C-alpha cells in the first residue's frame, strides 16, 4: 500500500557541492529504485544547528517528499544510519491513502515550477552579465578620457596699477599715479 512520506535529513556542511548533490541524488534514487515516486527534493541549505552534533555547528538540511511503501522508509533509514555524512534524519508519514493521479499532477507542477525557476535564474544571470559588461565599458571609457590630456587653459589676470582715480568737478576722471619721488621720501622717513 502506497503512503506519502516526508524525510528531512541533515548532512555535514563541509562537503563540496558536487558531493552534496550526488548524496541527495543517491537517496532520491533509492526511493525510485524501490518503486517509490519522489514528488519534491529541496535543499534548504546550510543552517546553524540547535546543538553541536559530532562537533559540527552547522549542517545542510535536505527535504524529500515522496510516495512509497513502508519498506522504502526502512531501507532509506538503514542507509542513513550507515552514512557518516548524514548527521540526523527523520521520516514522517503525511498520508495513509494516496491518489496517484493527484500525485502525478503535483509532480508535473513541481517540474514546471522548477523549469520556470531555472529560466528565471538564467534570465537574471544574463541580465547581471549585461550590466557587468556595461559597467566595464563605462570604466574603460573613463580610463580613456583620463589618459587623454586636457588642453591647458591659463587665465591671464590683469593687475591693477597703483593708481587712484579721482573725479574732478568737470566730470573728468583723472588718474593719479604715485610718483617715484613720493615713494623715495617715504623710504627716507623710515
């Protein structure tokens, strides 16, 4: 009799990503090899453990939702106990009776959502690459502009003479320039 189960297991966080993926695929393969159907496999990622397990502070949480007979649960838990990379595991029965048509629809929906998620990730990755290329082009243009010397513009400032403008009654402007004699007299007085 088919039942619906959910297994959550914690894997050592120091595994490489390819080792992690092969471990998850191996356990999902055990379910399929014993005439079960995996509905959804979720990698929840690295999380802090509530308490240290085998001197490990962090672990990677994985959830497998599947439909199978009870013998599959016994076999997968036996393999968890043998595997040193699995720190903890727990299997929960979600439902006694399973409608296979409903399960097939759910699997199809899961696959469809997964494809949409991958397309969205791919679109975001392409957008990120385009933005990065655009930033690099702008940076190169700025560097080129910095390398091209700008023409030197010098401003000529006219100095004001030491003269005073004096207005007379005739509305003429007369400039008085201090004579050299007055400068010499001031120097002698000092």
